[in-house]
């Protein structure tokens, strides 16, 4: 008796000599399937007389037309920070190329996190780009469980996720501190960010590496929160603890601006008595008086490459983590 069962996707994949997922992507028109494999799948479909189930195909190709940017930060601070505005410009430009709309989700409060959980578990978006996620955030587990691609804009603290785009924070921290050493500064310290963020930890590692290689003493950093007010408070504490400090690396430009304000109020000449270096190269670095020496990171490119990686994954392609370079920009505070 002849087997009259209709051909399946598995039988098409077997005839074409490809995996089931490759066969599915080829049939659904996804990118990143080679011409040879695509043609082998088409040939197997013709030979077997395979007819895709329209309902299954609709499910396989289901798209919402959106990508979610999930920021674990307070709304006023985010919208006032030029870093995030530049990231969003880069994200939006790349997503437009892939015909996806950007959905902004703020997840600082418990209510905000719960809304994001509902969105992700209901597959209400085609992909997710988390940013500013701190160690221990309950959303990290949700990101691991959901079925849509997740690309982190900036590596989170803890185990490295599968997909992320980040800048060379260790190298940038090393550049900043090496510059202070070259300028002849003997007592160098750091105004760092929150300890539960990878960006702060990485810039601290670079700072310590530079001091160790130069045979210099490493002091515990004073912590801020990446805001100007936080940088000012940290600089005040640093002056109390190390009154003879003559070189300061602040982990971002906002905190460097706050540190500069405190140094001037304390009668410390910058850069005569104290050299100061920030990180980011945002508008604050150029509008400071004097203009701020800083480590430039490609903020807009960070957003653009995060979105491009997500688009690749949504289309069925493969990706690996990407680290973008930094560059020291010397101005008048060092």
C-alpha cells in the first residue's frame, strides 16, 4: 500500500539537504539564506508537491511592525540626557530602513516593568533593545524567556547576553587615565557611576589598569549617578577624602561638568591645579568653561548598530556581539 500522506516541511528540508529552520526561512522569503540553499528548497517543493499551510505560514511570518526600546531609567532623567536622544536618532534611522517603528518603553518603576513584561510575553513586538539595565533587574529573566530577538544597547552587568552592541569602555577608561598620567598628574582619582552597571565597572577597570601599568596608587572611586548633580556631590566627597587630588577621571560628561563646578567653587584651578577628563563627548563637553577633555564614544552609531543587529536577527540571520571604538578628545581641562 502506497503512503499517501502529504509532504511536510521536514520532508522538504530532508530532500533539500538543509535544516528545518533554513527551509522555513527560504519559503518565507527571509534574508540571509544562500542562493544555493534557497534553490534547493524550491526544487524540493516542486518535486514533492509540497503546499504550505497558509495558517502556519501566517504564524511563521507574523510581524507587528515594531521594535521596542526598553530603558530602565526614570523618565525625566532620560529625556533630559542628550545621550539617549542621540541613541534614539541612530535607532530610528536604522529601523526605518527595515520598515519597523520604534516603541519606547520606560521600565524604572514596578508598574512600568509589569507593562513591559505583558508586552513581551504577549509577543507584542518583533524585537527588543534593552538599555541602562542594572544588575538584578527582574526584566533580565524575561528577556531570556521571550521568543523574539533581544539585542542589548550596552552590555548589562553580570553574565554577557548572547547579543549586544557596546563601546570599548575599558579602553576608554584606560585612555582617559593614561592622558592624566602623561600630563604629569601624581594623585589621580575617579568619579564613577553606579556599581550595579557594567558601564561603570568597565570604565573603572580601564582606569585601574592604566594606574597599575604606570606603577601608580589606585584609590577607591567616588560614585555618582551619571547626572551633573551626582557628579558634583561625588567630587565634593572626593575633595574631602583626597584634598591633594590633581587628576580626575569622571565616568561621563554630565558628572564631569558637576565636578568642574565643585572644583572651581573650591578655588581649584582647572587645569592648572587639577586636570579633568570626562567620557561621552556630548554637548556638555564643548559648552563647559573651560571646554572639557573627554573620551568620545560613537553614541549615534551605538543606536544604529543595535537596531541593525536586531533587524538581522528578526530576518533570520546570525549575529555576534559588537564593540565600537572610543577616541580621546583633548580640550582645555587637562
